[in-house]
C-alpha cells in the first residue's frame, strides 16, 4: 500500500465522517474524530451493506457514500451507548 492510498483513505474518511456528523446532529468529533468515524464506517458498511444485498457501484463517490452510511450507523450506536 502506497502513501497515495493512505491519503485517499484519509480524505474519504474525513468527508464521510463529516457527512455522517451532519446527518446525526450533535455527534461530530472534530477533524481527526471524523476521519476515524469515516474509516470505521467504511469497514462497517463494507461488511454490512453486501450482507443486505446493497451494491452502490465502484469509484470514489461510491466509497464516500458507503463510508458515510457506515459512519451514520457508527454515530447512532455511539450516541445510544453514551445515553446508557
């Protein structure tokens, strides 16, 4: 894995985490937190969406959408854990 792949992961993670933070109000974690949420969301969506039969295509836009969906799932779970 090259440095360019890591940079793409960070950019996709940041955008996806930011989008997920917009959808789930009050759950933003700043720039680094959003990157982490976006990357974790990408892993969650990469596993969960194919299990549900959802395929959004290929490319960077699809990766951002998948990661944002996973990020929303992660943020909702985290907000439920915080309340408990």
